[in-house]
């Protein structure tokens, strides 16, 4: 599922101290840009990520889901 792939990609990026921008996530997840934007919006509504300007960050709940999946 794309949502899980996105959470894992953001977690990997955060371990390297790289910002999880839309472009960085897109390089790591095999999804169309529109699908990626929709998935990030879903994750944001679900409280798994926060969006600030160009960066997407995991919430604590999002990190727990990323690690568990």
C-alpha cells in the first residue's frame, strides 16, 4: 500500500537528517504524483504526518506505524 511505503520513506529520510520533501518522497515511492499527494493528505488527516511548507514529518503515531509495518 502506498501509505505504508510513504511512512517508511519518511522514516528513512529522517534517519539521514534529510528533509522529507515531496520530491524526496517521490523518488523513493513508486506512485504517480497525484496519488502521492492524495496519500499524504490522507495520512495528514489521520494524524500520521504533519505538513509544513515543502516538508512532511512523521508524528509519533506515524513513526510507530512506520516502524511496526
